[in-house]
C-alpha cells in the first residue's frame, strides 16, 4: 500500500486542528475541528486558495442557520434534518462545491447537537473550532509537500503510451490474448481518465512571473498534444481489437503493409517521447527528419483501391483507416510543437 502526500497532509492538518482547538480551550469542538480539517484538504495549492473563502462562507451560513432554528424552533431531530436540507439548498443556490457544502452540514450538526453547555457559548465554540480546522488545512496545503503535477503528468503519459504501443504491436501481429487485451483496454481507459484529471490539476497551478507564465503556457500546450496523441493511439488499439479477425484475413501483402506502417508510426511516437525526455542526441540536422517515413495515407489509399469492388470490406476497414490517419496527423502536429518548444528553451 502506497500513501501519497495528500494522506500525510490530511493527518497533519487534523493533528494541528486538534492541538490548536485544545490550546484555545475549545474541547467541546475538537471533533468538529478535525472533521473540518479532513474535508478541507485540496489536491492543489490553487484549489486550496480558491475554496477557503467558500468554506468560511459555508461555515457562517451553516452556523447562522443553526442558531436561528435552535432559538426559534428548537433542536429536535426532525428540525436538524430540516436544517440540513435547507443548508444544502442554500449552498446549491450559491453553486458551492460538495466539499464546501459538507462544511456547512458539519456546522449545522455540531451547533444543533444537544449539550449541557449554554447554547450560544456552544455555538461560538463549535463555529470557532470548524474555522480552525479550515485554516489548519489551508496552511498545510500551502506549506507542506506542494504537489509536482508536471512530473506526475509526464510519468503517467509515458507509462500509458508505452502500454498502448506494446499492445498495438502484438495486436497487429494477431498474437494478443483477446480476454487479456479486453481487460487492458478497460484499465487503459481509466488511465486516460486519470491523465485528464492530472492535466487539469497541473493547468490550475499558478506562476508569479510573466516569463515563467509564458514557458508554462507553452508546456501546457505540449502536454495537451501528448495526451491527445496518446488518445488517438488508444483509439487505434480499440479498433484493432474489434477488427482482429477481419484484419487477419486481409490479403497477406496488405496485412504485412499494415504491420510495417503501424510499426513505423509507433516508432515515431516513441522517438517523440524520447526527444521530450532529452534522450535523443541533438544534431545539426533534425533528429526527427524521418518523421514522415510512416506513409499512412498511402496505406489507406492502397486498401481502398484493393477493396474498391467489395463495399462491405471497404466499410469494415473505414473506421480503422480514419483512426490511423488521425493518429498520423496528431503525430505530425506533436513533432512541430516539440521542435518549437525545444528550440525556444
């Protein structure tokens, strides 16, 4: 089991909230402080800054509503239930996030809970405790183990791309285990979803100088294209998996041509990733001058001519032909972006 930085920060924020609440004599609210700290940890510094104001507002909304209802109606269980429904509605009206709404719910429950302490004193203690939990989480987010989403994102892109390219190679040769490939396609789909999530977190990070902001903007464009190209490769793999039987029974010369051209395309993709990593030696000439070596358009033309009189075969091949062309074009675009990026470093 591998625990990440967020797990560590959640535990640290909770401990700090408990210590601070106890130090201020808010023992009746330490549990509320801990819950608030746990729910306030965010995956990035930007999101932490973005949500702290909302969370404080949610604490005020929940606490105010709870005080008004207890003083005017009481704190019977059905009143608490009604208060939770009402506070959720208010948070939805202001378009607050789920974790922010959770803070408001904590405030309602903590304040409306029956205790022997005078009510207004209890409300003040628990409002303060929740506030302490929110601030503790914010400070931990800002000060400890800021996430390195750039490194994580490229590692995910590299790993996912390598897996997809390996499966394409064995699939074009019709030696892949179909049940295993089906499971891998499902896993790879989840990996690609995680890629998009990590990219979003990386895009939310902020820079504080104009020069760094410009460099980062160019890197975001490059990473977006790396992800797009990986998605195109994944689509090719999906189509190869669906059409494995049909492709295996194509004309043998055509089948060999597919293997050759797809191999060249995969080699190009791998070379581009290595170029980004700086593992390709810089020369006077473009180290990727043979980027156009895969001739996917010519392969598609040959296939369309071969099956010109067989409409069903042409229609069967059409989706794969389209995917191969898209993949090829995205690789060309990736090469242009990568050369431009490295020339301006």
